[in-house]
């Protein structure tokens, strides 16, 4: 089945009881048990809710996994996956992982004695070298945030298989429409469904999918015990968002490619980071594992004051954290996603004061370019 068809008809595409065109929002906590000796399929909505279950089946099919699970946020999904490990276990994690993942690993899970080594995973040798006898898992993201560095997912899956490690990836930036890590050999995929899957900047949600049923059952036991589940209303909204994922991403990705090429020619822009550009360091690896560059571009202005002036002048995009919405969103890593990182450390990672990140929405690319052009031109007249 074509991917666009799967987005509409995978999982439960209609209500089995009424034929309704979507699974209703089961706004309930409990289910009547007629026969108390033989409980029904649903008993309590933390364990199972039909609306959440429809979303869980859909994401499992889309990622090509055995089991999907929906959580209250992307961080709840990641944290629940991390609860699979024990004190003393060691994880090798890509150093450019999502900031919240870095924070929970270095605070909460550190107190629970989960041992982590952060490495530059763009070179698989760094990952290999960091493995110790206590290593249980690899956790990488590709492309990473905000510099969009690409990690070779096949190479990671290969290392994990050789060394008997669990391979985990956060696929938020790509979604299963553009990249399917389980098919490349990963064991677990996590998502912030807040971003492209929800797609409308109107909810917070997380998903996890396991390649195998056994691991899926262990993660489901954690979901049920820990309890960070997604509610029925938000499950329904994510299901609705997923139906238009293909058309949204195709249009957003096409506009992103056009804007990235335009930015390359602007003298005010020092560098443009976008995996869809041939000059991008990870372009070839990315092209082998994903179906396009996605809809997020980072680019660098000359310095902090130039970036701040630019952000103040742009009219169409929101200036905000987050990404993946129908509206374009410009983020400023120095004061937003990476504000908690010491400046020296941030600069050492290449996240300069001039760097901004653009999540391209569904506006016309020409209108977005005209808006960026105006902001850059006023910048020039100031100097
Ligand atoms: C936003 C984001 C998260 C966290 O998701 P929440 O839904 O905000 O908890 C995790 N990973 C990536 C790559 C993200 O962009």
C-alpha cells in the first residue's frame, strides 16, 4: 500500500460500531464489567482507552513496528523508554540529542544511577569506542537539533546488533512518512507528536513504537504502571493530524528546499544547514535513509545582535519554541532551546549567537521568502 493511503487507512480507520468516519473520543475512566469473573477488553482507561488504542495501532503500522504506545508528551514517551533500564546500566547517547532528553538523563536518571556517555554520533567510531561491558543501549537522533547533523542509522543498528544493545531513536524531525528507523534495524522509535504528527501547534503528545512484541509488552507494562498516558481528546487530535501528514510534509519540505536554496545566495547568511542541500555534511547518508530533507532549516547570521534584529522584524513566522506546525516558526537556540547550556559549551558545539532555526509551515514559500527578504534588507540598511 502506498504511504499516502496508509496514512488514511492504517490502524482503525472507522468506528466498528457505527461506521463513523473516525474513532469517537471515549471520554471515560472506567468500563462496566458485566461478568466480574471475566473482565472485558477494557477495564480502566489508564490501561486501555479505545481512542488512544486507535492512535497506538496507527503509529505502530506507520513505523512498521509490533506495538505503539501513546504518552502525555514526547518527554513522557522518552522517560518511559528510559525506565526499561536499571541502575548501573550504561547508555551511549548522541550529544546533540533533544535538550529535554539531555536534561532528564543528567538529572533524574543520573540520580537513579543510569550511566550515560554523550558522543558525536555522526562518526560511528565514536559510538563504538564509548561502549563498555555495562552498555545496554544506543540513543541517537537524525537529523539532530539545531544543527541538523546526520547520523548513519544503518551503521548504528549494525553496532547495536553486533554488541547486543537496544537501539533507540527519536524520529520527531522526520516522522514515519520520511524515515522509518525500525526498518533499518532499530528497536524503539520515540516521537514528540506535538510537532509534525499533530501538526497544528495545538497539543502536547508523545509516541513510542517497538519493533518486537516482547519489548512492546515490557514498555506497555511501564506505560500502565507509570501512568504518563495520552488522554482521549489529544489522541483523537493526533489521529486527525496524521491523516494530512503526507500532504503537509510534502508541501512544507518543498518550501523548505526552496527557502534553503534562497538563503544560500544571501550575503547576510553565513551558513545554511539543511540535509536536503547537496553541500550539507550529512547529505549523502541522509538521502540513503530518509525520503527528503524535511521542513526544518537552521541558518546563521553574522552575530547575536543581527539575529535578534532579524527575529524582531520578521512578520509571518511565529518567533517561538517548537516546530512542525502549519504556521512557520522561527526559534532562537541561544535564548530558547539551549539557554540552559553554558555559553562556552554552546559555542563549542557550533550553536552560535547568530544561529536561528526555521520550521517551514504551509504558507506560500514566495510569501515567506518576501518576508525574510524584507527583514534581511532592513538589517542591511541599519549597518
Ligand atoms: C519537542 C521534542 C521533544 C519533546 O517532546 P514534548 O512533546 O515537548 O515533550 C523530543 N524530541 C524532539 C526532537 C523534540 O523536538
